[in-house]
C-alpha cells in the first residue's frame, strides 16, 4: 500500500508540491505569529496553522500567481480563525475541567448543606427559652468560659453550667423534631449542691 501525504516530498501532483513549498516558505513565520496571539498555546497554534493551510488549499491560493499576495492572506485567515475561536469560547458556557469537577460539585454541596444546617439550627435555637439561648450564645458561639459568662450576666457560675446543660438537652430535642440525627452524648449533670436552678 502506497500512502502519500499532502505536501510531502513524495507528493505527485503539482498542487501537493505547491502546498509543501507554501508550508516551508510561510509556515514558520505564520506559526510564530499565531503562537504569540494564543499566549504560547502550541496545540491551538498548530490547529490554526493546519486550518489556514487547509483553507489555502481549498481556495487554490497556493502560488503567488497574477500578483496575489499569499502571505498577507494567510496571516489574515489565521488571525480571523483565532478571533472566531475566542468568540466561540466566550459564547459557550464555562467548561468543567476533567480533574476539578468533582471538587467543584462537592464544595457546592458543602455550601448548601452548611446553609441548610444553619437554618435548621436557627429554628431549633428559637424554641429555647431566652435564658438558655443567651447562655449558649455567650459560651459556645462567643467562645467564652463559664466564669466569664457568669461575670457578664451577673449570675453564679453554677447557674451558667446548669443552663448550658439544660439548653443543650432542649436543643437536641428540638433538632430531633426537625429531623436531624443527633448523637447521644453522655453529659455530666450539673452538681445540684452548688448550682442554682435555671
């Protein structure tokens, strides 16, 4: 089997030899021009060069016959191909890369879950008494010690501990009512001798 590539040294027809000569004469300069336009993306530059030569082949503009300037025509075609490809990419939706799509989807799910969890937690907190809500905000959300909270609220430290215990217990029940599975944590009940009831 005899295979002849278009523009190769063994090309038989004069058109094929002309395409080869055209590539040898104008190809390197055209490739450099396109490469700069595409920010050094060699793969896309090769595609544009190939498409430019193909269009030159299809139009029959393989020689500088009758005063036709082939080189400027080829550069204009290559420039138009780059511009068209850029416009096409801008008009299409953003493509998802092969490696990051799972991470992107997972982070979006995490954001949605976080939002839903905070909404459920907010509803569950609204079911607590104001005193329980206040002590939970002061200890857990403001990250303060029971001693600091006791001083700020003007109540004994044991009362703060007691309120936190019963507030967490009520919060777990409220979360269960909202369909949230809450692990049972064995908490130590506040010492009743030193603690004041909430």
